[in-house]
């Protein structure tokens, strides 16, 4: 499956802000779950779960566009 920049941007926009921030901090700023949790004022496991669910939503959104 090929994903283009504009498709990824649109899928990211559909995510709730906190989940989008979590994904961006993890993959683009390379922050750890512990650091993300501190910034978002959630638990470390909450940061992991939030990112996991965000990635599932992204995958679903991108498949629907195809």
C-alpha cells in the first residue's frame, strides 16, 4: 500500500489533537513514552495506548481512502 503525503496529512487531521500530538512527538521528535506522558500529563502506559489506538485509526482511515 502506497501512502502519499497529502493522504497521511488528511488522516492525521482526523485524529483527536492529543492522539495526533502523541504520534508526532514519538515518530518525528523521537520522544519516549515517558517524556510524552510528562508533556501530555498522562501515564506512560496511557501514552503507549493512545499512540496504538491512533495508529489503528490512521490505518483504517488510509484504507478507506483507497
